[in-house]
């Protein structure tokens, strides 16, 4: 046990390991110390200094990450002074951190919807996920997609290129897609919390509060005065803007979460707030809207024929067309959306003439510009700078409206220029009806109706005051929102109020305190006026998509919806115009987390920025984006690349740059605490990190690295290393991190089964495709015998699929004609390794490499065979561990003591020479490794032909190996490619045997590196022409008996099958099943196509199209990596389970499911899941049970 010392941490005496840092000791005790540049993978950097602590007796603060504990040390990790110091350090970091945390459109949105995120999802076809993201902030996207005034577009930086992104129609498209699909996007509602809330008012604020309260598990009942929910959405917005079928759909979704409703009840008349409390409601949310019309304040406004705008629209909503309007002349007074809606509705009901009188200019008109333009287009006459002064009876049934011209003076409190009457400009018009629409206010009960009103903060505008963040009124757990709080405002603001209130209410239930939703730290490059425009000047202009609409003549004939909505292509094109202004790491940013923690305010002044041309000059990496403006100079990337990955690919001067040594492991991305380094991938445009993380193992080489697939909906968003444990210890490589992503995102995929008919492949059902395979294999084997059918397997397929493939061949067709590329050499090497182990040798795990004191590498492809192992070797070389390389290759020479580049025929001589040098000091007769025993013919002559320099190198390697206690011998995949290389591997194993003895160590050994993830699994499951399941010979009667019993057949044929080269050349082979031919045909596609073309009936199972498909009779689409469950064995023969992160493309099936269905067609009973298949494997080969666990 390591020695421990006693220290005092924040007044508590604890023990810590001697040599541990203060940070490590604090974390062991569960004490939090903020860090930014620290990583457990790296040595202490001390660049951020955020981890400073106070050590008693020291004049200065000490960095906890680098200061070791000492006996009796007294440490304070948190105090007001320390917090001020840390806050100051964070503020200093902002001087060079230039960017946007979130996109300006999101900042401008009253509900702070992640606009950049949902546009990215729409862009890539993830429409339901876009809806899910929108509903995180607003529960009614189909409604808001029709009525939102979209202030987000005013802030859109696309203005600096051409026109703003047409955001709202994109949102509407996604929401309409949800409705058309019938797949309602709803959250999972947790169990009932036991708390109950009364919501007074069934408009947008009330509905929003109810939705989010139910999302949090609280009971909700809505109390609504009218007979239906919706508020102004139902009774104030006409059908041509918001069809009520859309509104009903959204309301039904909210109510489906378990929201209670009582309609036809009025606050102050049918119940009071005290009544609600007595009924069990602990909290009340007030959201009654603003229904009372403001008076014009002119003589005659109470005459017959003068109607309130809100009442006019509500009457239409209830009764439909008002026939009395037909043929009449109407004047609408006001400039808001109610005035516009009333005027446009009057036209649709047959009014002869409709005029809007507004006392300011068009620029000051509060109605949305789109609505103003639509009204004018439809024939509404808008008269600006005209205000009513008196209303009186006119001729007959007409009304005389006296008005005066206005001019604009200085801005008033609203920010709009104040209208001033122009003397002598009076005018009079006669109309049939006047609609007054100058504003509304809330009708609040007086204290006589509800005594609680005496305590509520009623303002002079007849609103109820409250905190704008928590929505709490400050009285008796009463919250407020919507128009009752704001006065008449937008729907989106009301929806936001409801969500904010729900959050605060939830916090009250959980902590007995009213706490608003926390403010998130944001920095910004500036608004449209202050931002540097030069970067936008080089961007390509793209036309803004326009909303399809009904023709003018058609639209005014009724209340049919005017805006028809974007089509799918339009929506995706428009979403693609997004400039992705917000940082894609904003919700995974350690710097931002700390800014929030210490409540750092972003000073309203731009940080120092690096000119965009200099940024472009260094942002050239094909897979990693580099934004030096976001770099805070923590050096994690630089140190990790130099000391952990050992590539030295990052040069850090003013800011980081990549050189040509980068191996694209992505470690710098994982360690970057900001968004300075990111994947150059489409998925990262999604800001929100509320995605699913699925742990799995990479299958693109034999290492089987643990990685995490980050998934949003049905799409892979990004990939990170799994964890700081085996087999890869926080490292990945280009194939695992980037190739995986690209194959799932950009590669052309096979999505449907196909059969060749009349010379062309046609898409068919799975039943038809598999029936064709079964029927043709039955016909061919029946006519030509078992030797006429064969299977070519993929060593990257799952163990379950490989097992079922060999079961299918042996049980259904009585054939052992099955193989996979490299199988023969691998079996030979396994045999050699068995002999090596019998002599006391050890086969290693990847974790053993860290203890090596010498590496002997045979082969020329370590970087491509096992990139993670190459990293471990480089890391060891930095510690002065000797490395000897036979075979050359790229990327490791600079780390090697000896590199002997030679063609493989010479490998044997070289390795035998090293063997003789290594064995000089040993009595070899005991081991059966006498110097001349087993030497290949011609070895002596080959050794004599070696140059003096090479001879010296061999002697140096032999001497070095004799000095090692734990030498590791790495046999690369290339040793399996020819017979002479196998002989060299045999000699290498002899060196490993004597090296372990000469050094006296027991930790050394051999590791066979295979570039295929599941070569071992293929052999274990019996995918071989000479061996059966369990790596047993075909002649093993007991193994054959267990197989026959489990498979329900009489017996297994023990006749040796043909190897791959044999059955491909044999004219007797008439039917062939091929797994993943793309991996085979990539190297010499024409030659492989020629080989496969001679097969009468070729079945291809693959993820992507390839040359084999061109000559196949049946093509079966198989799920790709990340799309199926199953298991594999990596190069150290560890059992690894694969996770299913996303659904397969199109109709593709898991590889084991395809084989299961084929066996079912042959009458076999097969387990229906990978776990069941593995249990069957263990019954057939009980000695594998430990391996499959």
C-alpha cells in the first residue's frame, strides 16, 4: 500500500496518497475545484490557473493541478477571494476569445428556440427531430410557424450576404410534416410528482405552461372562460392565417399528456384563487389574455355601427361569415394585426370597400409587414397619418367619420415617432360600419370578485406585474404570463412565458424557492451594424425561397389558408442557406460552463480578433476545423498531440496550426475546452447536446476501440473516444472517428433487396429475395451436389452472422466450402502461437504494451493495421523504450533504434540472424530451439549475403533484446500475406521465446495484429473449410455431434471443403454467397469481377454498391456499423459487443438477421436475437462460453 499523508482540506483532516496533487486529493474527497486546462491524460499545464487554492503559509496561491500534497498541509479550495480571482482569470480569457456562443437568431427569438439546430436537422431531412428540438422551447410549432412575426430574421447575418434566411416557413414545414406523418412528437412524461397547478386561461401562455408542467411530472388543470381552448389563436386569428384544424391538432397533443380542462368558467365569477388553493392547487398561473378593447376616445364611438375589432373577429370565429357585411363600406381604425385581420376578413365576407385609418406612417405600423402587403394586395385601402376625431350619424344608415391629418414628431415612450395633428387638415368620410382596433387590455376581477386581487400587483395598464424571468408575481405562489403580464404582444412571447413559469414552478416544488431559469453566458461578434462585414463579402449569394400562396382572386373568395407552405425541396434549400453562426460546441463548452458558474458578464465590447483571411489560411485540415479566434491558449491540443498521441502535428505559436504529421486521431477535438477545434462534419451544426450516446466498438481495424456514437434522432451527429480504458485509452484514429461518420452520412447505400430480372437488378421484397436464394441453392446443390455451393465470409461481420452462415452451409447444403480472406495464414499463425505458449511464451493484451521495455515489430504496415498500437509504440519511444522494426513502413522510423527495410523474402533471413544474436548466451538444448534446428533451406547463404551494415544492425537488435525484461513482439497483418512471411513469423516467435529467458523477465510476449476486427470470431464460430465451431477439426466427433443435435440434423459432413482460391477457380462452384465483397474487390476490382462473373448464381450481401453487384443475381442490403447489434473479437481476442445507435438504411437488415431468415426458409429453428445466438454457440462449443462472456 502506498504511503499516505494527512492534510487539512477546507477544515477537514483527510488522508491522501503521498505524491498526489492537491487536485487529485480534493477529487478523492469529492471536493470540487474548477479546472480548464487540466486533463488526466496530460501532465499539469498550469496555463489557466483556475485551479488555484490557498495553502496556509504560502504567500501566493498554488495551482492545485501541479502542487503535491505534503504532511500537515492546510488547504482552502473555496473562498470569496478565490472566487474573485477565478472570475478575474476568466474575464482575462475573454480578451482573445472572439465568436458567437449561440446564433444571433436564437438570441433574438423571444423563446430562444435553437433555430440553427432545427435548420440543420431540416437540411439533412430529420424533420421529426427538428420538431422535437423546437418543442424544447415552444410546444406549438405548427401554430407559431404561421403567426410568428419572426424577429429572428431581423438579426440573421445572411442579411450581409443577400437576404435573411426565411426561417418561419422552415419551422412550419417541419411541423406540418409531423401532422401529415401522423407521428406526433411528444415527450416522455415522468411519474406524477404529487404537485398540482391551476392554469387560468387556455390561450398560448396557459397551454404552454400546461405542456411543460406535465413534461416535469406535475398535475395541471386549465380553467377557461370560453367553450374551447386556444384563446386568441382560436377567436382572434382568422382561418386564412391559422386553420383551426391545425390549432386543434396542437392542443390535442398538449392535452394528451394528461392535462385536465374545465371550460365555461370565469375567474372572479365561478371561482376565486382561494377556491383553487382549497381544491388542492398549490400554485396558480394567470394567463387570461387581453380581450377588452380600448376606447377610441372620440365623440360617438358608442353609436350603432361601431364595432370592436376583437369582438368582430371572435364573432367570425364563432358564427362564420357575417352576412350583414356584404356590400358595405367599412373603416378600420388601428394599425396592428387585429386591424389588418379585421379588414382582410371583411373583404372575404363580401364588403364592397375596406379602408384602414392609421395615425402614423407605414414604418411605425405594428402589424407585420407581410400582413400589410397581403392586405394591400387583396384590395384594402390603407390611409396613413389619419386619425379619427368624431363619429356621428350620417345619411340614412351611414356613419360620418371625421378625421384629421397627422405628422410625425419626436419618438414617444414606445420608440415610435409621436403623431401630431396638422391644423386645417380635417376631412370627413361616410361609411356603413366602423371597426375600432386600437388595442386591447385584460379584464381583471376586482377585489370584490376575488379578494386575492387586493394583493396582486396590478399596473396602470391593467396588467399584473411580475418578475420577467421567473414570471412570479411575488404573491401567494401566483405566477403570470402572456398578455396579462405584457399587454397585447406576440404569440411566441406568450408561449415563452408559459415555459419560463413552468420552470420556476418546478424549482419551487423541488426546492421551496422561486428560481428563474438560469441565464446562459453568451458572447457575440456583434450586431449587423458592428460586425466585420468583410468575411461575408466573399460568400456566394443564394436566392431566398418564397412562400407559395393562393392567388389574390381565389383567396378573397373565402377563408382558405393563404400561405400554402414550403415543399420539402424548398425547405431543405432554404435551411441550407443558414450560415451556422453559432458555435457548435456552445452546449459542450467548458469555458462557457465556467463563465456561467462564476456569472461572468460579457463586456459589450468586441474581443481581439484574428483577421478572417489569416483564419482561412490555417483552417485547411480536411477533417478538423480550426478557428484560432476561439482558442484560449490552454495548450491541451499541443501537449496531447506531442506527448500522448506523439505525432507532433500541432504547432502552437500565436495560435495552433496543423502540420503534415497529423494522423487524424481527433484527440485534440475531445480535449479542446472551446469550439476552436471541431469535426469538419455536417452533424455538428446541431447546437443542442441533448442527443443519445451509444457505446460501441469500432470495426474498421482489429483493435476494436471503444467509441461513443452521438445520435440525434436517426442520424449520427459526431463520434468521441469511449473512455480512458482498454482497448484504446482515450485514443481513436481517422477510421474510427471520421470514416465511420462519412460512411453513414455520405456513402451511397444499398437500401432494398434486388434480384436480376431480364439482365437488370430490380428492387423486390425481402421474402422474394431470400426465397430466390433458397430456391437456387436448393436447385444447384440438388443437381450438382454439395461441392457446387460455397460461401465467402467477411472477417468484419458479427460473430453471430458468421456462426449462422457456417450453420446454413453445413446444415442446409452439407458443404464445408467456406472461407474468408487471410484465414489459412491466420490458422497457421494460431498453430505457431500455440507452440510458443507451450514453451512458456505469453500472448499479450493491448493493456500489456504500456509495460514493455522494448518493441520488436515485424511487418511494414503497423500504422494501417493497428493505428492505436502505433500510438502506443510512439509513446513508449518518447520514454526511451527501444523499438526495432523489420520491414520498414511509414510513420515509425523516426522513433526506431533500428529500421531494416527489406523485401519480405529477406525477412526470414533477417529474423533468423537476430534469433542467433539473441540466443548467444543461452543453453538452447533445453528448449528444443537448437541453433540449426528448423532453419529454412538456404538460410546460411542468405545471411552471408547481408551487408556488413545490416549484420551490425542485427547484432544491435539481438543485444538489445537480451537486455530487455519485458520485450513485446508485434506481428503485423502483412506477415500473413505469403508463405515466406509466415516463416519469418515463426522465427520471430523463437526470438520471443529466447528473449524472455535471456532478459529474465516474465512480462514480455507476442501480440498478433490483424487488420480485420473479427478474424478470431470467424475461426471461433467455425468459418473454415477444415474446422468447425469452436476451432475444432472437422474430424472431432463430439463437436460434430453437438452441432447436429443443436441444429436438428442427423450429422455433419466431415469432408474437407475447398479454400477460397480453390472454389473461386473451380468450375464445379455454381452458387456463391459473399459477405461484404467491397472489402475484397477494392484492391483489384476488375480481377475480382472476372472471378465472380463465372459463378452461375452469385448472392452479394453488402452495405454499398460495388463491382460484385454488377454480376450478382441477388443483392441483399445489410446494416452498416452502428446500425446493428452483435459481437466481435478484436486482435487480442477480447469479446466486444456492438451497439445499435441508428436504424439501418432503408430496408437493410442486420447481418445475423439475414442469415436467420435464410435458415428459417431451410426449416431451421434459430434464436431471434444476438444473445440467443451466442447461447447456442456456447452449447455447441462449451469451451467458448468464457470467451463469449
